[in-house]
């Protein structure tokens, strides 16, 4: 299903949530400043996307990069599904349990829409002042601003190369060329 406006959105006005099927997507990149208590304002669009029984987010060190990964209950459920597919005692399952579940913090929003990042998570990812809050579909990441700028440039190059390779494969398939 294509991305669609939710009921109640007005054409021409920016929607607060984007839906893909039944999943809310985190989109865009926001730069925010940590205050002296390690609090950041979570973008309103992201807060709306995780609203539900628990008014906050799940946050843990990313497995993919030196940043924090965050999202709502859907992200938590997705990781639990991946972990539960592996047999108890499997080394990969244990590594995921330690990395994701053992590193996870459940962070509530205060009345100003802020979360307080735990010291150990900030230290682990080098979060000291300005951060980038990066929407990634069903999840978002929190980076130090400088680290994200370098990562984004590398990812853009990788995306260009990957897209070029994919297009070449598609052209070859249309022409019946076997590689």
C-alpha cells in the first residue's frame, strides 16, 4: 500500500503521521540540542507516531552503527519477533538479547515532549551537545551531529552504488541477459 494521509488530515497541511499499511513511519531529520540534564525534545511528529498505552519510547544502542536506536512498541515487538525465531541458547539470540534487551531503556516523555537520555547511552554514542534525530521508517536513530554528517555522506555513496547495481540487474533481466 502506498503512503497515505490519515483520516482528518487536510490536503495542503503537513500530516503529523504517515501510514504505510498499518505502520506509522518516522520521516525526516531534526537537529536538537541536549540540555545539561541530557534531555532532548523529541519531534512532535515522532511523539505522535508512538502515542499509545506507553507515552514514551524504547531506546537502545544500535547494532548497526555508533548511535542510539529508538521507536515505539512496534519496534520492540519487531526485535522480540526476531529474537524469538532463534532457539534458546543460540549464540546469535544471546547476542541480540544482550545488545537489544540488555541495553534497552524505556524513556517517558515529560510535559514538554522531552526524554532524558541515560548517561551510559550518551557516553557509549558520544552524545554531548547537538544531536541528529533521524527518521528511518519504523524506527529512528539519535546520533551525535558530527558523526551523523559523516555517516550520511557514506550512506549516500553506498545508496548510489547499490541503486546503480540494482538498475543494471533490472535492465539485464528485462533484456534476458544472464549474469
